[in-house]
């Protein structure tokens, strides 16, 4: 198709041909960008179906890089609405890998994929404590990525001898069924989502996909979704979006660096929507907690190096060192909210005893040994599904 020069008159046929040359997918991308980016008067939010369609186009590479960047930044500036986030969740659930349901009580965690840069993470240690208590734990993440390029959950697990980044997805499923621990590592398990990283790097700000990553779970069965947040409007957005997709249980935590770890040096804020709750997006229980009220107040532990974190983490699993109070605080809190313990104090006592008895460290070694040997733990090595361990963790 020839393009007329600036001095030649365009015929109606040439105008039509020039528009058609974009292709149906690129034209559709333009329409969706225009809806979001046309300003307060003429712009509009997308429907649930349109948001899912837009993400499909992005994951398939059917938009140009320029269109992908324009869509992501326009969506960020407009701020996603609940039905849009529900549409994004629909697409991830349809396109992403799926983890088979288990009879265990399952907690699925959503934390920022770009990792930690200031404070020492506790989630990998808390995950081990929960697995030791018979809870199924589902973690999600990737490699170092924009905007922070921080220390990731996968890297922290690897530092504990639990490097699960290269496991095929069927192996992830098998180990989760037998051991109760799963890690979705985006580069290996969801390459379609990974393809958006260069665009995300270039725009330099977190797009709404970063919020999607906090709320999405690859687990097919019932679970308590545990997600971090920073800004108050995210609470309502998350509740409504997840309710629309049928996710009943949601525990939102205003954690360190947008993650799910309750701080030990200040007031901790969380909200828990129980399964079957009514109201707009489900009525939530507001939780205001202080570690110092339970003898666990402690300074925030800075993240200075991977090697230092590894030493501190292994010390915590031995019930000592600066990460110990935070591990007990968060582990006990989650045992309570998961219904494994009847009260916060009972959960804290159970978490402390699991550490003091060496049960969590033994579990780490068993998991590491099974990973090194290429085998998964047998049912005899882990608590049975739905098992409610005694307070001593024995």
C-alpha cells in the first residue's frame, strides 16, 4: 500500500486502506487505549470483559510495544475499577498455570513481585512454619523485576536450600500434594506474563498488573487469599474484585514494603473477610494489633545482603536472632486467622513451640533433602491433610 505524499490528495479508498493496514488486533488495542486515555469527559472505564480482552491482547503480543506501554500507563493514571480488576483476574485464571486443590487448609499469598529492598523478608520462614503446622502454602513471584529489582521470594527460598525455580509445573503440583508447599515462578511457569517485563521496565511505574499480582492465585480450590497493600483505596478495590470472581476469603495486611508481614515496631493493620460474609464485597473484620502487647515488639530488621539474611533466617529457625520475634508474631497471627488456632495467643504459643522444638528447622531440612534427591516427601513425613497439630508441634 502506497502512502500519498503531503501534497497529494488522499482518496477515500486510500484512507480506508491505511486504516485497515493496522490489522484488527492493533485497531482493537487503539480502541481500548482510547477508552481509558481520553480524559475525564470522553474517557471511560472498561467493562469486565473488555479488561480481560485487553490483557489477552497484551499476553499474546498482539499489541505493539508502544500500545502495551500506552495501555498500562493510561490504566495506572485512571486507576482500575473493581470490574476491570475482576476482568484481569479472569484472564490470569484462564491463562495461567493451575495448582490442583488439596484437602489441606490452604493459604495463598500475594506479595509484590518486585521484591524487597529495605526490610528483611519473613514470608519464606512463615511459610515453613505454616507447612510444619499442616497448612498448605502457595507462593507466587518471579525473578528480580521492575520497579525495585528487590530480593524476591524465590531467591529467599533458594537461600534456605529450597530452590524451586526450575521445577516443571507437574512437579510443582506433585510436591504441593505431598508436601504442602508450592511456588509459582513466573519466568518458568507463566512466560506469557513474563513477556510484559520489558514494557513495564520502560514505563518505570507499577501498572495495575502489579495489583493483579497481589490478588491472583494459581490454586484451584478453596483457600484464604492473603494479600499485602499500601494504600487504603486498595482494600475496597480488592474486596469487590475478588468477590466478583467468587473468592470468598480475603485477608488484607498493610505489611512491610507492601507485603504481608505484620510489623513488630508499630501498629499492625489488617482486615479479614470470612467465607460467606455478606455486604458489598463481604463485610470485613478490622484488626488493629501491636506486637509489643504480646512481648514481641522489636525493631525492623534491615535487609543489608543476601548472605546476612540467610544467617539471620537460619538463626530464626533455630529460635534465636533478630528475625525470631517477627516470625513468631506473623506465624501465630496466620495460624489464628486460618482457623488452626482458636485465638491469637494460642497461635503465638503454637508458633513459638514449633520453633523452640526445632520442628520448623527439621521440616526445612526434610524439604531441602527431598528437593536435592529429586523426590517429594511422603505422606508419613508431613502432617495429614486437615491435621490440627498439638500446641507442642509434635
